[in-house]
């Protein structure tokens, strides 16, 4: 180690010596530039040999030397200023911090005075306000106390203008003009699918496979939301639009925008300046549906062009509540005497006769839809256009939501999933847990038990309903797994499905698995 220390000492000594040579050289440069006696000696030596042109050049040289010295001093000054500039923001930050604290106090004082004035105005119209909350007029204001919002203290405030003009106009319409239609309460689910398909083809020129109609109406019997997904141009938006026309109650199309970040895009917000609530069409549809027995459709067009969890998560949670009478969405924290008739304490009820259809384009310009959304909805794939067929002219009809619910309830009672199939599904669930670490879950099992009977009532088969739900609810989750992880297990799952359900059944699921395997092998 002694040899290393001598080596290290010699290297560092050489580096330090070079560094000091640079410092000495810079010092000599500065001293040499300002060595006035040296310049005077040179001047005395050569002044006798200078002519007029020489004198001019001497003057120019000294000017350039002076400029060089000034430039060098300026660069040194700038370098030092840059090196120590980090000290300036600290001082400025402390000044700004004190100023922000002072301004916050002024804002709080102003807010406090505003609350006082509002309290006095409220008391003038006969309302009682708890002065213990606001304090006495002469009480000293505490800078760190939170200002009190009098609108939360007062339960009801009399106002002369309508806060919800659109919803109030709905009240007026249904009080004075609305006439309830005569509903067709004899139609069955299978007939409903066929008549709707013929209507779309004969009246609108839209062609769909009958299986799509069966899946659509069966899905509404299992969930409040249906997701239509697939490539562009397959009629995802046209399908619910046509259903609205068939039921003579046009669907409301909400075109989702990339800027949607919260629920206000759908249910609106209260404007403090205008003292009015912004009422989007979505909110108006929810409100007016309370007056009707019709089936109302809301289309969230291109719903994944923004993150669905941002703007629709609250609605999904509310729709999950088991009791329909508890499904309220809060709009404002207060109530007024002029609020709409069916609004309760600033809340609007979400009626059960409103169903939601989202359309999804799976491409690079959209966001992936989370499992939270998929688990609460029934996805239907529309990957190809249906072929043209000659359809008889079909008139529209009026369908009561109560009658539709009655059909669903009758189907679930008449066509429950057989016990043998449920036992096989339990075995299939165990197989998935063992080989893929996936499980059905209680929500999916409930949807399956609701969907399959409705699908059978629409003209389908029990195995066909099981196949559809298994593919769209379980196998869809395979896409989030590593392809290398599942590739070697796919053939085994296909063989298992053949063994349990028969080679001629579960074709949707088997084709989906084969497509996944093809993608995994490139």
C-alpha cells in the first residue's frame, strides 16, 4: 500500500501544481494588463520613432486594451453573480411567502364580511341564523379560522329566479302538455327482438344479425349498461339510436370529448356568478324519466376517448346500489323554494327506466377501459357488418319499462340456469383459478344467472348464453395477462370446454381462445 500512497501523492501533487499554474497565469494576465509603468516605458522608448499614423495606431491599441480589461472584469462579475445567485431566490421566497400570508388573511377577512352581510340579508326575510357560528359583530377575526358558508347553514333560501330553468320547464311540460301513450303490454322478448330487427332494416336501412338483438335485450335484463365495441363502421351508435326510434322515444346521444375529466360534463355544475345551474342533456334526461314509464336510452358515444373512470365512476357506483329508491345524485348542497318539483334536498333521483349504452373504438387514439367498468356492464362485440336481408315493413311501438321488467322477471323464473350447468361452471371456475389465476367472482355469476334466462326468452339457448358471458366477461380478462403466460394453457382450456360442454358448443369462447393463441404466436 505504501507504493500506492506515494503514487497517489505524486499524481495529486502534479494536478495541484498544474491547477496553480493556471491560477498564477490568470493572475499574471490581470497584472500584466494593468501594468501601467510597463506601458509608459514602452511609450518613452518608441515615441521618437512614431509618425502621425503611428500615433493613431497607438491610441487605438490602448483603447482596445482598455475595452479588453473592462470586458474581463465584466465577465468575472457575471461569473460570480451566477455562482452565488442561488442566495437571491431564498430571500425573495421569504418575502413572497410573507406577502401570500398577508393576502390570505385579507381574503379570509373579506369572506367573513361577505358571510356577515349574507346572514343579515337572510335574517331580513325572516330566517334565523345561528350567530354562534359566525360570531358577534365586534368579535375579533381569527386569521386562521375557516370562513363559514352561510348557504350550508341556512336550509332553505327564498330566491326570485330559477336555479334550474331546464328542469323546471320539464315540470311545466308534464303538468300541462304530456299525454301518456298507449303501451304494447302483450309483446314477448323473442317477438321484440324480431320486430326491432325488422324495423331497423325496413325503416332505417340498418341491418343487424338476430343474435345481436338477442344479446342486446338479454343484456338489459342483467345490467344497466351495455358496451358496444368493435371496429369503426359496424353500427355501434346506430343500434341504440335505432332502438330509440323503434320505441318512439329518441335516444340521447352524449358525445364524449377528450377533455372530460369529471362528472360535471354529464350532470352539470352550479355557477356562483349567474346563480344558475348548468343543465346538460344527460341531467335533463334523468330528470324527465321520472315522469315517464318509457324506456329511456342514453348513448355515451366513443366513451373511451376520455377515461371513463373520471366522468362516469360515480354513476356506476350509484347504479350498483341494491335499492332503487336510494339511487340519488347530489347536485347542490342547498334547496330553494323554486327548485324543480322532483328534486329532493338538492338531489336528483336516477330512475330505473334509464339504460346506458356506451360505444368503444379500440384503437391507439383511445384509453383502455378498466375492469371496474367492464365488470359492471355487458360488452357486445360488433366486429363485422350484417348482410342485407329482405325485411317486412315494421311499425314502431310504445314499450313500458314496467312491462319489460315483468318480461325479465318471468324469464328468470321460467328459465333459470340448470343445476348441472352451475356445477360444471364451479368446476370451470376451479380450472381457471388453477391454470390462469382468474375467477368468475360473485358479480359475474349474478350477471350470468340474470343474463342466461333472458337470452333463452329472447330465443337463444342456455349453452349459448353461458358461452357469450364466459367469452365477454372471463376470457376478455386474458388480454391483460401475459401472452407468453397463457399461450401454453389455451389448448388445454379448449380441450376442457370440448369435454364438458361438447365440441359443437361454446364456439364463441373457442374462437376467442384460438384468436388469442394466434396473436401470442405472432
